[in-house]
C-alpha cells in the first residue's frame, strides 16, 4: 500500500473529521425518523455525505496494489499561505458583516475578497462572480427559504 498524494489523504481526513463533528453537533437537535423528521435530520444526512466524500477522497489517494513508496514532499510557498489567509479572512469577514450589512452586501464583499485569492479570476471577474452569487444567495435564502436574516442593510 502506498500513498499517491498525501494532500488528498489529509484533505479527506479533514472532511471526515468535520463531518463527524457536524453529525455529533446536529444530533443534539433531535433527528427523529423518516416519517417524522426532526430539525437535526437534514444536517446529519449532510454530515454523513461529507464523511462519505472524505472516505472516497482518502481511498482514491491510496494505491492498495503497490509497495510502500515515499510520498512527494509538500511545498508551501507564499501564494499558498496568502490563499489560506484570504479564504479564512473571508469567513471572518462574513461573520462580522452579516449582522450589520445584510446578506447581499455581506456576500458581495466576502466573495469578492476571497476571489482575490484566486489565480483564475481577474478583479473584474471576482466582482462579477460576487454580484451573481450574492443575488442568488438573497433570492434563495431570504425569499425562497424565508431565512430570518435581513437581506439589505436598511432591512427587509
């Protein structure tokens, strides 16, 4: 058995850990059963899918036929660290802005900021993506799912 890509093994293990933690947290809400589902039923199902996805990634990263071979070293350069800071900062920014700026502006700013960490998006592309995704988030979460969060800074 050998590892083809240690990054996939680490990523898959993280997905498994987050899925298990989410399932444990959501089970406190009461799962219910298939006929009478509780508020924790859907999150537990999603957490289970996250665990299965993580298992699939780990299994695909391991070569069960080959012998033991050293995995290539992981290189972290400044760009990878910058992306990590930008993505983590996007989550923090979302949490800080949502109560005061509303869902649309929060999504717009957070997604545009995270888009700055991508080599695939230009600044104009990141802004266009942010506008489209923010509009979709408002329509989906505020108006279709009736999530009790203000959509705009002035209310509503």
